[in-house]
C-alpha cells in the first residue's frame, strides 16, 4: 500500500437522492478529509451498533467474526483500505502476525470499531475519493470559540450541503437513476 492516512469512523448518513446509506470516515490529523463510502442498510446497522457499543442478547455477524478470530488466537491489529478498484473500495483486516483478510470496508470498519483499532486509508484512495472541507480551520482562524463537537457538526453540515448525489454513484458511467449494475453488496465509491 502507498502512503497511508489514519482515519476514524464518524457516522452513517443518508444523502438526499441516494438510495443507500453512506459511511463517513474522517482523517484524524492533517487535512481532515472525509471519505464517503456507500454501503448497504444491514452494514449500516452493524456499524452504528459497533460505534455505540450495543450489546445484543445473541451475537450479530460482526460479533461472531470477532469471537471466531479470538477463538483462533488472532487479534485485529488495524483496518486498511489500500485501493479503489473499478469503483469498489478494497479493504483488509490486518491480524496478528500480519495475517491479512480481504473484507468489505463496512465490515472491516465495524470490526475495527468493536476492537478499538485504527483504520488506515491509502493516500491514492483519498486522492480520488475524499472530500476536503476547510471549515474547521476557518473557525479557528476567525477566533470563534467552539468546541470540537460543534466544529464537527458544522463541518458535517457543510459536507452535506456540498454533497452531490452523483458523487456517490458506483461507476462514473453508470446511470444514477438505475443504480448499480449488480447487487453484490460491495462497498462503492
């Protein structure tokens, strides 16, 4: 993987005119870019549950995978999103002893959130798929007194205002009214 950028899961959002939820990752330092990834509804539910630390009476898929890894003496070290290929984000779970398991970003990030590990995204992925908003720096420079939470909300609102539903189409040549050509469940740009 090329140079990597540390990111964190921020939210699952619904974008107007976009039929599927969008997972938002945010750069933890530096440019503070956003990475939107279109995901499925079930994956969105898993991510939200992982983020909120929801305990269920019976394990969901993410908890099951985590339990299997633990039973096999593996631990998730980090999540990587090293490339964007044909409009599909490619992710890997990096386990102990540098064992790598290919996964959809939504599943990998949900497992990473549950495990409390970092998510690293390739700079080349961010170069083509990220959204850059400088609002946070503008607030600081103007002397406005606002805490991090208020700044995040303001930046997120700006992101939604600037978002164009066509930015979330899986394939640049795809007709946005018809949706993806397949129903593979892949996490798409």
